[in-house]
């Protein structure tokens, strides 16, 4: 009797499993359908599926919203690609056929570029890596925003992140081979300077650079605000800098200093110019350029001796008031005065600054119809409270970096990252709804 009962229970379980399989498996596409899965599995288990998912689960992104914008009689089309349950902040890169997206926790995905272009939908497929193991699973769980950037050079993929060695934090890079299905990353570069606090002002953007090198931005790690230190103005420190790192010998060189938190970075191979965006404090977001960058001329961009912003919590104009009144004193302003000029103090002036801040992020140069002109696209985040938040800024500069035109495209989403698809379109990582935005005919 008991034996028959056990057989019956086993048969029922097998039938339920088979039924579940037939419900959620798409035999045409030979993959599990995530849309069906989320209707069956309770919401609290969705996050587990996202973390453990493989290329066999269908995380499909479809067009949810379209808009048209008009700039100088040119129509620009916007498409927003969303998935109801896969919610991440993504950093973007690409090779010839695929677009890669990595989350701030180190989940690595890809989708086919042609699907985006031809079908107006794409499936995000997860790549199996050792990132959680090598970065530290508990560390990721505690601090969350550890990954800072991603680039691909030839068949190598580089991940920028905040390294943690028993409470010592530092900017670091991992490298993996893209030609393999499962990617095993290994340490490539690590700054040997210990920071005892995990902060968001850490930089971490990377770009391909000349002479078989890559660029890496490092933030000041709030050295002024938290410790009243001056790392960005200390030439012996790698913090608050832009570094070039040789891909062969892994040797790092300083290209520029005096940076607060450069999250936007682009290198123009043709003109030999680095374009950077810089998060100011309370105001003073900047666009900076470094023409003909080399480690024999380390350019200084002024932070925190000069800035067009104020320290957080300070009223507008306090820096000038303290500067002009010898009876006023402020410990933070004594160390970091935020003078309202760069050039007067021997620093590089930004080609444009934003006060109030726009939450400035990635920058890229795209093709322009005018000769000797730099057409720059700049993303912004913010929370939608100011006119320039959540906006793509389209700026034109002449060969002397004088601004000649300025347009704004209100996306309505925090723009975290952007890549140029090389067909007149750019793809944006939008983190308000954790989706992707495609702008067509932008150049």
C-alpha cells in the first residue's frame, strides 16, 4: 500500500514537472519564455531567476515607447526598449555583432545588434563568468554599486570596478577572453593605494587609447569632504586623475590631475583629443578636453582649488564671500576654496560648465556635417527636478572649442551610459526604468 502510494506521488510530481516544462518552454525558439515564467513563479523568486539565469531564458526587450524630436529641421526618432522584470543599471560596450551590458553588481549580458536594428526587439542573454567569485559575492551584496565600466579591445573584455581588500578600497580592472563561451576574468590592474571608505565618487570609466593603451578615470573618493585630504592635487597619488595603462606591461602613467569624478570619457583617435565630463559638487559639472595628451605634460583641471560649484550644503556664492572677507573662515573651504576661475590659478578651463549641476555622465563625439567642428553628445541624470535633468545635450564646438550651437533632447530618464552604433544611431542605458533607449538619425 505504502509502495503504491509513493509511486503515485512520484507520478504526480513528474506530471506536474512535465506540465510546467511544456507551459514555459518555447519549442520553436528552443528556450524558456520568461514572460510565462513570471506569471507562474511568485515575485520574490524573480530576483533569484535574474541572478541565476542563463542564455536559455528569454529576457526579451520590446519597444514600449516612441517619440520624435526635431533639431534644425532634422527628425530624430527615439525608441524605448523595456522588460517588465529585468531591472538593472547597465554599462555598455560592443563588438562587430553584439552589444554587451554589465550591471553594477557584475551580471554580464549580451544581445545581437542586428536584432535591435531589424526587429525592434532583442533578447538579453546572460554570460557565465567568475565575476562574483573574483570580486566577492558578500562584498557585492553589501555595497551593490561596485562595477564602474566595460570596454572591448580586439577579443579582450575589460571590467572596471572597486576592489575590496579587507576594507581597503581601490580602483581596479579585470580582463577576460571574449572568444570563449564562459568568460574567466583575472586581475589586470589595481591601484596600490588604500581608501578606507567605499564612496560613489570613484570614476572608473575606460576607453581605448593610442599606442596600445587604455584610459582610466579615477575619482577623488571624496578626499576633501571626508578627510580634508588633497589627492587630486597630489601628483604622487593616482586618485582624482586620468591614467593611461599599457595593455602589454600594465604600467600606468598620469595624463591629467585635479579631477573630482570623471564619469564621461571619450578619445578622438583622429584629432588626438580626450573629452571628459566631470561631476561637480553642488553645481559646476564640467566638459573638459585634453589636446595631444601625453605623460610628459600632466595637465591640471583644478579640483578642488577651482570649481564653478559650491560644497554640498553651502549657499551659492559662499566661496567668493570667504575669499573676499578675511574675517570669515571655513575648514573645508580653507583646504578646497573652489575659486571661480581655473585659468587664473594655472589650471585648465572647462569648455563648458553647468550650474546648477545636470548629473553629467557619458560623453561621445559623433560625425558632424561642418568642417573643423566637434559635435558632442552628453548624457545627464538628475531626478527630473531641473530643466536639464534626464536630457541628452547636443553641443557643437569649433576647432578652438568655442560653442557654436546647443540643443537639448529631453529623454525623461536618467542616462547612465551611451555607445555609438556607427549608423547614425546611439544606444543609451536608461536607469529610471532600467531600460534601453535608441536614438536614430542623431548624426
